[in-house]
C-alpha cells in the first residue's frame, strides 16, 4: 500500500516546486493543497504542522515531516523511502 502524502504549497514558490519535484522523481502520488493567499487555509495548515506557516509543509500518513529542506534531508539520510513505503 502506498503512503498517503499531502503537501501544502503556493503555486509559484520555488521551495514548493523543489519539494514536489523530489516526490515526482520518486513516483509518489500526493495530494496538493495550493493555499496561495488563503489565510484561513494557511492558519489551518499551521495548526496541524505545529505552528509552521511557511510552505511547503509535507505530511506522510498524517505525520508532519516538514518543509522542503526537511524532505530533502530525509532523502539524503536514506529515510524517505521507508516513510513512503509505510
């Protein structure tokens, strides 16, 4: 079974584009929530991400894994594939 991956983004955000590119390269299906300028959606994202208001914010199987740098750090440490396989 594939992991449930959700990512909150702004469409023109370079960090969002980079995070999605990593997921795309790995062949991961994800649900994207483009919250450009939607303060209500951003506040809801911050609530579930421990107060983080920056984008992107990524969740794997409902667990907050963080932003672009966090996602790439998981990949560099060889931990991302295990999360995506769960």
